[in-house]
């Protein structure tokens, strides 16, 4: 209901543009201006006033979750579609569509027929919202398990045209194509499950019915991926089918383009999907590290960063060991990793490997130079020592020796508490 305030305000084509005075225009205020909910204008009739009052009642009922009351008022409000004022019917059609769907979604006695009726009525009451209403209708059918009916709705919408195709209409039709193909993928998944558990079909990969759905889905899924955007569920479905039919070259190309094509917005999931695919294909550690390096630039606190640090550490190359140190320290900059025992153990292993190098102190000091003013407060206070000793003594045993390595010039309360409490080793 983000546009509710606008909808409930005075209709622009009913307002008198000349009714503002110079006195009012000269006044200023630091307070935000709120449009009146049910303000009347000089040209409003009793019809307008009654429908606006009805809308206010619907609004109040929705805000207080009185769904039955909202439904009763909503049964009267569609008379606004009979409003003879030119240029206003479309906004009321959209309002009726969205409010009716919201009421039906929450009403305890709503039925599938009620949804179908309101969606069909609103689709055919005007053309402006036909595609989006069809898409929402298919979502609702899909939510209730009616995949074939949902696909039918999108198939009808695919062939719908009105007037000269605008840029917005073109984009919506592309979206319709994509979701219809996603439903083809879901049907393909159902058939794959059925055939794989049926002894009559020894090789479901050779099943013609499945291949037909694969071809139908892949045509539009491949096309939609040419459009910049975030297409995670479409990518996953398409790649699953490509892997099933062992088209690994195309699967890798799709995932690589999705992750690295600059036309797409930065998307951490794209790099995760590529990494998971490469790992399934037993790719080299070098390729895995390359993908995780890109992921780190987007999300340095990602849950795959310990894996990245481990791969760097296993490479046994001195520069990579220093990179591993940076990755783990970046992780521990975030409070969500602060008490993670595995990460602190990984840091300990990295430090032990670094200590085999002559300049290991310089490497640690370089990474800690920007952290020395605030890291002790994040990890090494008396409070942390008390908490770790009670909840995770093993964590304390790992952290305490590291304080002398990470902060050699500081006397920390973490280690002081350990000594005074008799926890020292």
C-alpha cells in the first residue's frame, strides 16, 4: 500500500489549480507536509465523497487486520469504476486489484474461486495492468500447487498484445516468458522425479517428454539471461538441466557470464553458484581460489571465506599464506565471526605457517596496523575473557596465545584475566 497516501488524496483532475493564495505559498515549515486523506474539493459530488469515505473505511480495516470488515466495504467500492471523470479509472482499477488481493490473502474463508474471479475481472476491466495481474495470478496458482494452471495463465499472457508495444510492455513480456520457462523447468523436475523412480523408465535422460520441457524452458531461459538483472532461480534451474544432459560446457559458460559480465549488477550469489559448480566438477584449486577471490571483494564476511583462506594456506606459497592471514583477519573484523572457534584455529594455523618465514613479524604488523586501535576492544577485553572461559574454554585457549602475536606492544586485559583467574597454561 505504498501508494495509498497518493490514492486517497484529492484527485488531481478534480482540483482547482487556482485556489492557492499568496499568503499560503509564502509560509514555510520544517515539518513534513501530509496530504489530507479525505479532503474535499469544490467539484466533488456526493458520489465522490461516499466512495472516498468507503476507501477510508477499507484503509482502517486493513491497517487493523479486520479482514471481514474490509471485505464488506470492498464489495461496495468497485462502484468507483463507474466514475465518469476522465483519466481516473486506471488508478482505481489498480487500487481495487491490490486491495482485493490483500484481503483475499488474509481472509480465513477465501477460496481459490474468489482469487480467480477477482483476477479475471481485473484483467479484463482494462489493459494497463493485464500482464502484471496475469503474472501475479500465476504466482498464486503456483503457491497452491496448480503448476499447469499457472503455466496456462502465462501462456495466455505471452500472446497478449495491445497497441504499439512500449518499452515497459516489452520488458514485462520478457518477464512473462522467463517465468513460463521456469514453470516448464518445475514440470521437468516433477517428471524427472517420476521417471527416476519408475522401473519402466531405466534412463530418464532419454525420455522424450522430459526433453520437450527442457527445450521449451531452455529457449527463454537462455534469452532472459541476456538481460541485465538478478536471475538466480532461473540460472539454477537452467544449469541443473544442462548438467543433467551433460552439457557442461554450456553450464560453465552461463555461470561464468552471470558472475563476470559487467552488464549484470554485482551479485555475490553468482560467484557462489560458479564456485559450487566448479567444486562439483573437481576443478583445480587455482580456479576455485580465483572465484572466491572475486567473492571476497563483494562480501569479505561471506561464509565461504574460511574455505578460501584454507585453500590459500594449502598452496604452501608464501604470498598466499599472507593473503590467507588477511582473509581471516577480515572475517574477524565482523562480530558474527567473533566467537567462531574454527576461524580462530585457522588463524592460529596461518600464524604457525608464517613463523617459518624470516619476516613474519613484519607481515603480521602490516595487517594489524590499522586494527590495533580497535581490535582489542572487539576481541580481547576482560568481558570476552570471562565469557570465553565459561562458554568455550577451548576458544580461550586458542585466542590467548595469539594476543602476544597480534598485539605484541599492548598489555591486554584478556590475558591478564586469564592469569589472575588461574586459567593460564
